[in-house]
C-alpha cells in the first residue's frame, strides 16, 4: 500500500515535469495541398480559356461600352503583340502602362505577356518626377498612356520631360530625351486624332504583319513560367519606390489557387472590379483570376466611383464585388436603398485592415455571404492568406484568413526567432509566389528577403491556435491610406527640397474613410513665417501623387518635436499628440 502511494506520487511529479517541458505550438504553418502548382505562362492560360469557352464574354468596360468574348479578346491581344514587335520591341523589353482602367490596359497586359515582354504598372496619379523615376528605374522602352484623364494631363506631363514633344511630327512616336534616356516609343490612346511625337494606339494595333505573327509564334514557344512578366512599384522605406518583379509562375499560380479557395472554378461568376488595374488586386486577382477560371469581368468605370459600381452590379447581374475597405465605405455612403443587388453572393476585400462592423454590413446588407478577406503584398503576387468559405460569414471576417496553398507563414520576434502562437511578431512568408526580387536592386532585395527566402512583410501579426492570421499593426514605418501604401520617408525627402523647409516629419493619423491619413509636422526656415499649410499642400500637389499629399500640415517649432535621449524623433508620441491637437481622439483608424 505504501509502495503504491509512493508510485502514484512519483507518477504525478513525472506528469507535471513533462507538462512543464512541453513546448508551445510555434507560429509556423505550411499550406499543404494536394493540388499541384501549374507550370503555365499567362499566355498559356489565356489560350486554354479561348479553346474551351471562345464565345463566353470575358470583359465588359461599361464606361467605354466595350464587350469582348474570350476569342475576340485573344484576337485583339495578338494584334497588339504583333504591333509591339513591328516597332522593334523584343522579349525582355519593359512596356510601361500609365493610365486608369481602360480596355487598352488589359490588352497591353496580355500582349506584353504573349510577346515575352514585361509590363510595368505605373500609378496613374504620378506626377513628372515620380514618372521619370518609374520609367528610368527599370528602363521602360515603350510607354502606353491616354492623353488625359480627370485632373491628370498625361501628355502635358510628358512634354515637361521630353523637350520639343509638341513640335514633333504628328503621329510619330519615336522619342528622345535626356530625362528619359531609355524611352524610345510613346503610344497614346487618343482616338480618333493623333498627337505630335506619339504613335496612335490604333495605328500600332493595326501595324503587325504575317512576319510579326511568325515571330510571335517563335517567342511563345520559348516563353517559360519563370520569365518575368510584370513589374509593380511599391513605396520605399528609403524614399524611392521599389520595382517588384513578378514572374509568370508567381502570378498565374496565385490567381489560380486563390480562385480555387473561393470557388471561382465552380459555376458562373461575373466579377465587378472597381479596383485600379495598376495594383495586383486588379490585374492578378481581377483579370488573371477570371481568365484562369474562365469567368467574366465587369469594369464599371475608369476609376472607382460608387454610383457606376452599383449600376454595373444591377445592370450586369454581377455575382462578386471587389474592393478595399474605403471603397465599401463609399458604396454605403452613396446609398444602396432601392437597388436590386440580389445577384451578389461573393466578393474580395483587401488592401488594408477591414473593420469588423464594415464586413458585417457587407454580409448582411450587400448579401456577400461568400465574402473572402484576403491578405498579402505586391512582393507576394499578392495573396498569402484567404478566408475559409466553410466558416460562417460573420466568423470568417474576424481575421484575414488562413495560409494559402503551397505557402509558408511564420511570426517572428526582432531576432527572427519564431514566437509561440498567440504572441505578436512580424509576419514572414515564403513560397512559389515570392517575387524574383526588386529590379536591378540586389541590396534592397537582400534587405527584405532572408538568405532562406523568407520575405519580411513589415506587418505585425498574431497566429491564432487554429492557424488563423490577425494583422494587428506594422513594424515598418508605413501609412496605409485607402489601400495605398505610403512610406513617410518618400514624402519627407520631397518636402526637404522645398526652399522654406527646415524639417519635415510625416506620420499617419486615423481617418474614418481611408483608415489612415497623412499628417506632416514641419518646421520652417527663418524668414519664412508667412508660409501657410495650404501653400505647402499646393507645392506638394504639383510634384507628387495626390494620395501622398498631407491632409494635415502642423507647423511646429524645434522644441515641439518629441525626441529620444539620442535625438531621434519619437513618431509614436507624435501620433498621439497629433490625434489630440487635430480632434481625432474618437476616430478609429486601421488598427484601432
């Protein structure tokens, strides 16, 4: 009896010791999948869709009144690809696309892919200096752009960079400029007229011959999944955007696997896409996702506009609606009363953190019962997490979902050690979707991607016990305004060049519509006391994209800036002061 008591006590101690030594579950997950990756190019997948559903409608650009079936689109794309070859462009050349959502945008996207060229997505809001940097960084040889759109005068901006453009021969786009040494061809979307110093898009479209067709066929036979097909700019921590280079393999598989996870391979889907095409959200999750899964797309307007977006859903009986949180906020603000939105059942929301209350309205009022929250970044092609549609809708929107197929995720501390689940840290990702690197920038590539190919997202995350990912903040000094990533350094470096600026520090402050807004604390040089916040904003508008222009300018003295003992600016403290001074204490931002 005594021995059995001793044995039982020993057993209890042993169990307690084992319990104490059991390691917590690490914040690591691998998206194991029985679905193999596909070894195709963008052109391969388009051709497969044409062969299977030639007469199915692929795209409708509502504002241009252009409808195209898969076969019609493929015909147009091949014609444009032949036109590019006729101009002397060759595989590997970079073709810039600078403009809003036009039919010509996606024609350029697929024509470049067929011809083995690399499309460079240029933000339509870029001003002259930003455009110059974007084109020169990657050596853009041909640029496709409309003459103007809304407040943007694209041709006028190019006149600043190409002296004598307006006095060049009409309809001839061979350009030479010291400011843009790589640019040789300017292609303007300006039918029916032509402009000095620019090829007319329609003329390029019609220029290819049988010789170029034979050349195109040879190029298509050599194109491979690992060849670069797209370059997208991301804001830079050092003040200059970085050129993320994506391969066919990256984006084809990302579109394919994300579509599978959200049932785009089942049934008929009509995707309403108000998102800009120059983002991965529009051109990968939008056009390529549709092509890979042989579905249809509706573009309601050249730029996001809630009225036409709702009109398009009603008129075209769209089943899915895409958007960032800001877009959906604007849709509800515009009003959905009296609208027949009964065709809607699914949608994607991504680009910045989504407030749960907003997602609940999307499910309950828009009927998006199959709503999927997506998370990723341009460098990741872009998606690495997606909601599980098997979860109830209101449970599904509580986080950004689970790891995507064939993807690895982990959460690490400051020394890159993996933390236990439930503990905050930086989210890292690796897998097939990781970019090949930043174009011609090995130093920045090595800074963001470890030697073992883990990409630092810069986002603070928690991996829950079941593997779900919650984004709770950022480790990088970045502002997310309505889905646009903005690095303060980029704005600060511009503001330092203003003749009256002694110091400029940029932070993000909460905003009901955009999630975050740009706020600049500035110190003026002696003798410039008459400079006003509005003047500073106007000077910024002339040189930078509108979304980077500070919404708030706070003119300060040197002693107003909170600093550490070593003299480093304390931006966390600046944010709290700014919230109080600007009356934003009750406004919830992206991570509140």
